[in-house]
């Protein structure tokens, strides 16, 4: 179902909404699947009890002044996997000011969400602020991946700020923010942060069984680590010279976690 995007003097405002619901027959229905303008949602072939949705970029962006929002809700007992058809590229626009990309996710008890978009690329001259907020019930499950690439091949990056917040049963277990590129606080490219790398990613895994058996803190080779969070969750952080190596590091880290 398509909604309406609004173009103003300050850029484009666009909203995409997904609701996943247990259909009572061992599967997951999507009673709400709405998108507009630059954001297009497409249902793809389901696997078992899991519904699958692809986020397709119908236009370039986000550009300067744009404000995109994606909202996803997984109700009790439902299972949803969301990916994207291609990388998202933040570009400079004619409108002044930064662009915003907001992701708002919630998962009820016994619900499960896999949020696995492709990379976000910060092109030279762009200015993008990304916020991802996740609200989980105590019995919810989550696999969430974020990957940022600073600049396309052979170019300097734009300014990219990214904040990721995860709350379980109303309690914050993760709240972190990173700003890179021109105008970012000093040290963002130093040895304590990116150390000259141009790809950075996070993987958050929430499983109720982690409450009884927390994940052990581990360094995974060069550029990746796993740490337990203050709840039934684990955080993988990785830096790499490029998007391909970053994905490999995150995949390897995910495979190293205890199986369900």
C-alpha cells in the first residue's frame, strides 16, 4: 500500500510502516505495509513462520534536508525479517541542512525481528543523522545489523552521525552515538575509534537465554569484538577497510555466538 510523500522547501518527508502479526496458522501476516516516495516496501517469499520484507529505494537519497522514517512493529508470536535491495547512499542536496533517517522498531513477547539492511554510504558533501531506536519486550528476540561506509571508492566521506538505542522491558541496554567525517569531534579517525578504517558496523543480538548464560567478551581477530550487554543481549562491533571485509567480520562474529 502506498502513502503520500511530502516535498517541502526543506526537502522530502517520507514514512514507511510495517506491522507483523501472528496469523494463528503457524505463519506471520502483514496487516500494515505502507510506504511512500523514496521508501518502497515489498513483501517477498516467506520462509516457514517468518514474513519477509524488502526495503527498496525508489528515488535517490536521502539528500540534504530530507527526513525519512521507517517504523516496524512485531506483535506477540510473529516473526519478521527486513532487508534492503541495495545500499543506501547519503548525498548532498540543493536544500541546506542535514538529512535525517529515523528507524523505530518494537518487538512484543515471543516476537522475533531480523533487521538486516545493506550498507549506508556517506558520500562526499552529504550530512546525515541516523537514529535507530528499538523497544523490546522481555521475551522478544532481535538480530539487528548496521553498517556504515565512509565515502564511495576514491572519495572523502560526508558527515555521518549515527545513534543506536536498544531497550528491553523498558530498560536501556545500549545507547551509543558516533559521528564521523568533516566537522566531527576530534579523534573519530584516530586509533581509539576508526584508526583510518572506512567501514564500521554493529550487530545486536537479543535472546532471552542470554540472561542465564551471558555471552563472553571476545576479541575476534583484527577489528572485531563481542561484548555482553546489561541484559539478555550481545553487541558485536567491527571496523574494516571496506564494506566487503566488514560484512565478513560481522558474519563470522554472528556465527561464533551460542546457537539458539
